[in-house]
C-alpha cells in the first residue's frame, strides 16, 4: 500500500499490487487492474519510488522471518 494525494491535497492509500499503468497527461493518472482511475499530485517517478520502497520493506519482513 502506498499513500498518495488527490489534487485537492486529500491523502489516500492505493494497493500498489493493483497498479496497471501510471500516466502523465499532464496530471498523473493511476489506473488499477479493475479499471478504476485516480488522478494524483505525485509525479510518475515519485509513485515508482514509493512502490519500490514498499516492495523492499515487504522483502525485508519476509527475509527476517526466514532467518536470512
């Protein structure tokens, strides 16, 4: 899950495993696999960084449980 902001500054959370595409049109539009679209303030690169950080954190948790 990643936090993003709508254009009106309202913060919400998206399940990043459901992201299908991220487009800059000129606003950033996140499209999920279920077809829902969200216009957000963050740019494409920021969203990609948030997703990478989230995935890395999950891997750390899983590795910690496996004693790696």
